[in-house]
């Protein structure tokens, strides 16, 4: 499998009163990684893919501080469902793994009901990850 990797800067606004990246910001890091992934792998922005985020879970491993400057987010798609795109993430700094996360993106129609992943989208994801 091929993992997609992107670097995201740690901003001052990401830091909480305890001096490290606030837990809610990790969801933003996964969102930014998904956005970069869809743009690069499928030639469509996330806004061009009719989908909703159905699941998000994050396991925190180590704090990230402003001094670290950035995080590297690796994103992998282990498999595809009929309408779902499960994604796994590793958020790292130079010190090591800061968090691991999982999301499920579901393709939806205009009424919000799940629908099959469009063939061109499925083909692009399968080709990138050798699925």
C-alpha cells in the first residue's frame, strides 16, 4: 500500500493553555490531510466530492508544541466499501508519533443517502493505494 503524506504547520492558534496543540486541532489536521489527498490523488477538491464524514477517532500518543513547527500526516486507505472510504492517519513530529486517527468518509447523493463511490474516484484511490 502507498500512504499519502502532507506537512501541516503548527499555528499559534492551535496551542492551548497547557502549551501544546489542543486535542480538537488533531481533527483539523486530519481534515487538511484529506483535503490535500483528494486534491492530489483524485484531481478534485474535497468540496467536489459529495461526501460526509461519518466517523472520526483519535488516539493521542505525545503532545505537540509550537516549537516543533509542523506535523507530518500520513494517510492510508486500507480498503474501500460500497460507499465508504475508510482512512487511517499517523500524525508525527521529528520526535515521533503524536497521534493516530481513523475516519470514514461516506459518498452521498443530493438527499444525503449513501450511494456507491463514483467509478473515477474509486479507480483513482485503488490505483494510488494498489487496492
